[in-house]
């Protein structure tokens, strides 16, 4: 304490002098207006600017968000990384970029729960605020859920990476895409088959992207839990934050009883998603970080239910 009181020892120049020392200069003459109504508004210039733009906006916007879930915790605060955009036609020079974050703040003040219903309202409001006929929001965030050890029942937190993309268009209505990426265990069927004992296994990343029917109501079904279950229930075994020895024995034996190639993973998950009536199109990707190679094994499948059913019948 006494040591702290005896500081500072050195007599420094004051802060203004210090800034000058490091190159700050006096402000130059001010000739341009500082009142908003007198300022040039270049982005609102109307002329033929040659091309319509598919999208213009801002991305990599980090913001706290609230997420609800059917799994514990039923509500959590996490960090969303947003992209906001709309199209503009060739008659407009630019968009009004401040309006994206202005609307984000307005929603945040009302308690921004990131779910499909709110994002639908958000995109429609955004199109109105920008005086455009469409708007798009994409948000990615880690979603946390409690996971208990299979035998000990000891809890801890796992997470999956989520991306939601909602587009609103005055004419076409809404397009909703959701994706969830989760880690799982896969045990190699070939290794199990050919070896006298053991089998190599690895941590796999399953990424599912689904287009949701316009009338899907997530208050009736949590799509996050449903997709997570599709990935985990088809894996060799699930991942857990806390495992005691009896748990470890269980997951090891379960993986041995359920060997999976990377191809098996995407096909089995695809079959589960195919049976979800609220999904219209989907893709499933799996990447296994091989434990016997330096490289990864990958597989993917995409499926459009409407297109395929039309072709088949
Ligand atoms: N359109 C456009 N704006 C940009 C770009 N880069 C930065 N901006 C910023 O966008 C901000 C201005 O936002 P606007 O929403 O147009 O501001 P404003 O016209 O005062 O806002 P309104 O009253 O809502 O019309 C400024 O900080 C600009 O520097 C760009 O590439 N295009």
C-alpha cells in the first residue's frame, strides 16, 4: 500500500502536451456544414448507376442476443455475429448503412430474442426502414445445452454452432434457412472389421443446413434440439463434458457397437431429416478428423424434397 502511495515518481507532461509530443495538431479551418440537414447525402443520389445490386449491407456485427431452447438452459445470453443486407436497384447510389445497426439497437432495447418469428418481423421491418422491397438477416452463434454423463448423470455444458438466415421479399415472402453444426464420435467400421482387436475412432463435425417451411412454428417444436438429435443419435457415440470411468466405459462400448463411415453418417442423418415434415430442402456434411491420418475424411449430401418428388412421380 505504501509502495503504491509513493508513485508516480516521474513528472510527465500533461495529456494534451503528450498528444502534441506524439504528433497531434490543432484542428484546421471548418468549411463544411455540421448540421445533418445541410450535409450532402451522397448515398441517396438518384441516377443511372449501371447495375442493380443483389445485396448491400454490413457483416461481422457482434451483439449480445437471447436464445430460448427446449433443452436446459431454457434461456441463455450468447453472442450473435450478424450480417444485414438488402438489394438496391441501379437508380440508387447507396444504402443507408446506419439504419441496420439502428434497428438492431431498437430490437435489443425491446429484449432481442433471436428466434424465427422475431427474425421474420425483423427482416420485414428492415425492408421498410430501408425503403426497399427486400431484406436479409443472417446470424451465427454458439448455442449451449446441458449434457449429463450417461452413467454418472454428472452435468456440464456442450455447444453447437448455429446459423439462421431469413430473407423477406414483398413479392416472394419469406425464405428461412437454419443450420446446426455439432461434434460427434465416429468409429471406423473397416478398422473394426479387419483388426484382431480395437478400432480407430475420431471426432467428427456434422453440419446440417435445412430450408424450413414458411409456416413452421418453433414454439411447437425446437428445431435446434431436433437437428442435434439427428446428428448425435446416428453417430457412433455422443460427446460429453464430464465423464467418469463408468461413463467412459459406456461411450467406448457404444461406439464399438455402432461403427460409422463418414458416408454412413451423412446418409443416416439425411434419412432423419427427410422424415421431418417441416423441412423442404437440406444438406448434410460430415468431416472426420482422422486419428490414423493427418488429413480429414469428408462426405456430403444435398436433397430438395419437392424437386426430387416431382422427378420421381
Ligand atoms: N452507403 C454506404 N455507406 C457507407 C459505406 N461505408 C461507410 N458508410 C457509412 O454509412 C454511414 C451513414 O449512414 P446513413 O444511414 O446513410 O446516414 P444518414 O443518411 O444520416 O441516415 P438517415 O437519416 O437514416 O438517412 C456513414 O457513417 C458512412 O460512412 C459504403 O460503402 N456505402
